[in-house]
């Protein structure tokens, strides 16, 4: 006896995420107002996840590229970049203080700081760093 996989129901959060993607695509001009409004209505009426995926399938990157270029997303990325840089500056001060106290000739804080700065450069270049993505917690958005 064959069983078909159960369709997963969608949540309000997932519907709202797709609606944000559709609004961003409309703002970019990829969807006109009529088609955008139709897709928004479909997104809010969706009961299952597979109904949502078809609404953004024809957009570049599933519409996530447009969403990443919204002013809110850019402001959030700048805020996280500033927090990341602040953390590195504080840690650099602490490590340098420990180096001074230790009296070591070799500036050993350069090693961990090098890796932290590489992460900051990656964050600045790609804008994707989030605390929940560190330490092996790789979640897809």
C-alpha cells in the first residue's frame, strides 16, 4: 500500500515571509501591481507550504535577493555589522590587556584577532552573519 507524504500546513509567519518577498519584488518592478496583489492574496489564503513556493518560484533566488535589498534588511545588516565590529574591538582590548600582563614578547592576540577580523570581512562582504548561524547552527531562511 502506497502512502503519499502528508502536505505540511503553513504558518502565519511563513505566509508573512512570502508576502514580504512579493512586496519587495513589486518594489523592484519584477511584478506589476495586479499580479503582485493576486499573489499576495494567494499567499495569505495558502493553507499548505507547497502553495507558497509556487508564488515565488519564478523570481530570482526565490525572491530572497529582492528581500535582501530592502531598506529594512540593509539597516538590519548594518546594525549587526556594527555589533560584530564592537564585539571584536572589545575582545581586542581584553586580549591586548592580557598580553601586556603576561609579558610575552610575541603578540599572540594577533592569532585569534586575525580569525575574528576575517569573519568581520566576510560579514561586511556578504551581510549574512547572525549569531544563530555560528557554532554549527546552520539554519536556512
